[in-house]
């Protein structure tokens, strides 16, 4: 039996029944099991990790309210003053009270609360730059063609040979706010967010928590018009229960363009990445620029809900000391092209317990084929033995429905071996069959 045949042979409770059980048990808050890092899972968690998930009464599980995965132990602004901000000026001040012109030098512990939407769209005015159509030229009026902005002369080659025009954009989008070490930025309630401007963590800042915020409307439709969250160079960061939508370029960036920066002990968990947009690189209504991890270090990408995407979900590349990325228990839905793509001789990805629903290509390998990946749809005695020897348990199978026409999920044993020294930091997955209900019930804002 092939891998693709095997994962459809693991039948579970029908979706309608599972959803009904989910609603009752979630509202009653019974029989819930927290996902934990560094061991300590319950017996039923371990059964799921070992056999890819058994049929269970509960379809929805609660998630950890403290940092998990490689960001376990991050405290953010705990122990410092709590301040609530409602303006762009106050937000900027509390996130970073001192800087050296490049990075933030404010290391004082502080918890910054946001209880509303801080709209910074027009805070820095507008500017005009040359631009061209980024990729596809959309016709028919359903979707709009994305624009590549050429904001600096060094990027002029991006529009070489293309027809160019002048485009007006909001400067706030390309001027993110610095975040200092030992900070917690958290939304209060379900309606807190930052609009029109993102955040940047650089120059080695550390111990930061960003939770329960909507990041939206940053020069939508304009590539290079700004990112929502840029973890350019940082360690010990927990990004949890946020929502990202209508961003010109990346929802989340880790590292730098040359893939040599450090983004270590990072966990991105329980976020919603909503790619629905009138501007579309492939004229599908799906966002292409989702998560770009051009960095080195350990990253956990867990329990996230990614939908309406066409690529870079995520894209991973290491050109330095190496990237070890655990992609676990995420729900990928409505992908017109690919989810994961990876490259770089030092890139190693462990992919387990994820669910792909209507995703054309769950995995796209890079042209050179020099990245390394381990993931399975159906278990074999060999894959069980590989994971047991490396991480002390079997690796959870992934599920794709319907089966992709091109299957590039591979089993590189070198990946499992690379995770052996840090296996205690791995999340123990739940069954991929429980992921759609669990993730949709827990991911995004207003759920902490």
C-alpha cells in the first residue's frame, strides 16, 4: 500500500459526528488535554503520538496557555509594570523607550496591553514609488494584480523589462515599530489590534511575547509594502493567538534576506493566517506571501490555522549555522499551490500531525533539493524505528485530503537524528485527524 493509500486507510469518526462532539465537549470544558512541551503529556496524548491518533470521544482539545515548544520558558514582561496603550505614540514608547538607531536598547520588563485597534495607517504619511505588476496580471475584474514597489534603487531590477508606473503607498507600512527585550504585548478581548504598521525585533533582542492581536491592512496588494511581524534577529520569542490579514508582503518574517541571521528558540502557535485578498499573486484570491523563515536556530510552528494561501506557508532557508524547524499540528486549508517549501544545506524540517485540506501541493521541494525533511502520511516499520531511535517516540503521520497529485513529503533520516539532542523541546502531537476541529476552535484572537 502506498503512502497516499495508507493515510486514507486510517478512518476516523465522520466529520459531522466529530464536530458535534467537539461542540458539546468544548463548551462543557471536559476531557481536555493540554499540549505541552518538554514531556509531561498525559497517557492519551502519548497514545496519539505513538499510533498517529486513536478514535476518541473528544474532537476538540484545549491548548497550553504558557509558551510551548522551543520558546518554553519565555516570560516576556512578567514582573514588570503593566501599561495600557491606545495611541501609536504610546505603543511605540512602551515597546521601546531607548534605541541606538538600529535596535532597541530598552531591556526593562514591561507588559503592554492593547484594548482597541490602533490604526497607524496614516501616521507617517504617504509616498510615491515606481512599481510594476509583481507576478500574474489578473484579468476579468475578479481579482487585482499585485504591485511590486521599487522603494530603493537597489531593488530596481525587480521591475526590469516590465512596464512601470508610479504608485502611492503608506509610509507606515515600511516603518515598523521596534520591540525591546523582556516585553509582553497583549491584546485585551477579541477586538484589539494593530492596523497599517507592523513590528520588528532585531539586533538580538530576547524574551518577548506577542499575543491576541490582529495585524491587518499594511499596504495590501503592494509587495515590499511592509510586513506584519519581522523577527529579524532575536531569541526566545512566543507569537501566540494572533490574526494576520491583508498584508502587502509577509505575515511573519524570521531572519534576513541572506538567511544568515539568528532567530532561535521561537514558537509561533495558535495563530490565524488569513490569506483572503482581492489582490492575488496568482489571481486566485489567495495570499502568496505568508511566512518566510530565512534564519538560523530552533523554531516551533504549531497549532496554526493557515487558509487561502498559494505559497510560502512557510518557506524556510538556512545559510548559516542551521535551522531546525518543527511543523506540528497545523491546519492548512484551501491552498491553491504549495504550503511548505524549503532549501539550504543546513535546513532540517520535522513535519508531523498536520492536516492539509484542499491543498494542491502540501510540500514543494526547492530546485537544488538540498534541504532536508522528515514527514510521513502512513507509518512503516522503518519510519517508526527511525523516530523512536531519534526522539524516543514515533512521528505522527500527516493527513492530506484529497490526496495531492504531486506528493513530495519525504523521510530523510538525517532530520530525525538532528533533532535527537533537542528532542525534549519537541511538542508531543495529537492526532492529525483531531487537528481541524481543535485548531479552528482555538486559533486566532479572543481565545486566550
